C-alpha cells in the first residue's frame, strides 16, 4: 500500500475515533473509507474490526464502575458475547466474497438506521424503571446478546445499539448500568471476532495499523471536544452519510 493510502487510512481512523467518542457509528466512516482506498469489502471489514477493537476496551474501562453488582450477569453474558462474536466472525470468513459484497449496502443501511433510533432506544430504557426489582438474568438476555454478537462479529456497525436494545428488552435496570454492561459485551464480541480474523491471514495489516493509530488519536481528540461539539448534530451527520453510502451502493 502506498504512503498516500496509509495516510488515508490513518485519517479515516481519526475520523472514526472522533465519531465514536462523540456520537457513535465510527464504523460507518472507516469501513467505506477502506473500500474507497482499494480494499475488497470482506478484507476491509476484517481489517476494520481488528483495528477498532482497542477502542472498545477504552470504552469498557471508562464505564467499569457501572458494572458494580452485575457479576452474575457478566459471568453469563460475556461468554455469550464471545461465542456469538466467534460465530459471526466464522460466518464472515466462510461467506463468499460475492455474497458479502451484495449484503454490504443493506448492512450499512441497517447500521445507519440503528444509529438514528438511538434516542428512542434510550427512552425505552429510561421508561423501564428498575423499581420493579427484576434484576435477575432471564434466559432471553443470554440468547439476545448471543444473537447480537453474531451480527457484531459478521459486520459490527450499530452493534452497541443492538446490544443496548437486547439488554433493555430483557433486563430492568438503569440506563447507566445497562450502558456499562453493553460496553463490556461489545468489547468481548469484537475481541473474539478479531482473534478469528487475525488467524485468517486476510487482514491488511498495514492499513489496519494506520487505521488503529488514527482511531487512538481521534478518540483522544473526540474526548477533548466532547463539551464543544454537538454530538447530536454529528450523529445525524453520520446517519445521513451512512444512508447516502448505503443507498449509493445499492443503486450502483
């Protein structure tokens, strides 16, 4: 890969890291950027997942205090996320390039719509008051998390929104605590998928390292700008961009 291409990957990483820190949806920036730089869609997806996984660790660490009192859930849901991520990653690797390429526009559109529905999901979570006291671990939560992780291992855009929806519909707790749990599960999903991808020999490491480095820088910049930039406006910009890219690919 040329130096110009690596610079493009690094800049895409900066943009994705900032978007993830401010509003979420960074994959809707970095994945199309990698394909625009010449990577085939499937290779771009593998590379994107591996490169952005460390960012999920930072998010999970930042909300570690919100996991207090949720050890029972963690013991069940983290393995479900790990297995789901492995399954999704394996499905991607055994998929034909042509099939994944055909699915890409739909996956981008789904990720964009999930990001657009983020506020409504938050309202659902806030409406499910913890006063009912049902803080156990329904089987539904385990199954829902595993299915969400399969999607996350396969593509990943909108995974955090899907996980939060799965938790909100199966558990009753505060938004903050469910969000902390969601961050850990998203990290577990991406780690397991990334391990599968790294062993496949199909990751574009030069682009991936450039993307990862940019994402670290972008995450730091995004954190510093959090009080100055309207995250809501940025989120809708990302949604609009994702919809435009998805529709453009679909109509091409």
